[in-house]
């Protein structure tokens, strides 16, 4: 079992719809959780972080964390073609400041 | 990229040759990291540093060494490059604290032929 797992996709969504991405992690001691967006050929960029159970909203993005079930999700509302990218989930374990990344979910938003 | 630069951006090298990749930051962040990104494997940690001359291994450190003699520079060396080290290498920096994410450099695409 990988430490951080994501469905590789592609997740195809029509423009204006909600894209829902999921991520599960194996280390119950994980403390903080991050979502990165990576366009093809570019470096990852941080879009959200969350460390408390529940929802956190930032613009069109909502991160959801459920530590009991060990999953974190990302919702993208009103999806735009510019949201087409690979979304990486990352987890910071209790010890140290090292992030473990999932393999990423590729999202395609079709006009 | 928020004061972090990697050099070179692209490099082609021959098997068995030494290669050094450089990461330079102007943010004065304590933590610096080297990751490699490969299809099917995502981002994997090679080495990281938590201060000058303080470094530690990540999950895929075999065949790599690092050095950090100044806060702003973190060097990754492939002592004898192999084809399995063909990859995209990303440097990242982080401020102290578990709730801080990383800022990534633009990456170095390394091809070992």
C-alpha cells in the first residue's frame, strides 16, 4: 500500500461542473495536508492546505479532511478549462517537515 | 518562482559521468529538498536539508549525495549517472513548521544516455 494514494484519472468534467478529487493516506499520525496543482511541464504550485477536520474554502476550491477515515478531498467548483492540470495530494507526517506525495490525479475540463 | 532557481534547466549526460544540480534560494528558508518526478511514481524525496551542513536521506537516496554549505544553496550530485536517474528533478524550499507547504523551483530535466 502506498503511503498516499490518488486515482490517476483522467477525471473529465464539463466546464462549469464540480470536479471532485480524493486522496487517502496510510499514516494516522499525519498532521497536515496539501493540494498542489501542476500544469504539464511546470512545477507544482500550492493551492490549498488543511490540518483540521472539516472543510476549508478558498475561492472555487474546497478542501475536506476526515482524519478518522484517513482521506482528504478537493472540490473545484465552476470548473474552467484553465483548471486542466494534475492535482497532487501531499501529506506531512508528525515527525519532521517532509511531504509525501501521491501520484496525482489528472483533470481535464472540457468546454 | 518565489526566489528559488534551479540550474541547469536541461542537461544531457553520459552514463558514468558525475553530474551536479544546483538549487539557489533568496528566501532564507531553513528547509530545502530535492525530489525526482517520474511517470507512475509521482514525486519522491531524494535528500533534504534542515540547515547548513545538516542533511538527511529521503526514500530514494541511493546514487545521490547532497551538500549545503550556505543557507541559500543546496547541491545534488549524481556521482556516476545511470540511465535510471533520467528524470525531472525539483528543488523545494519550506519555512519552519509542519503547516507550511513547499515552494518548488522550475525543475531540471536530466537525461542520461
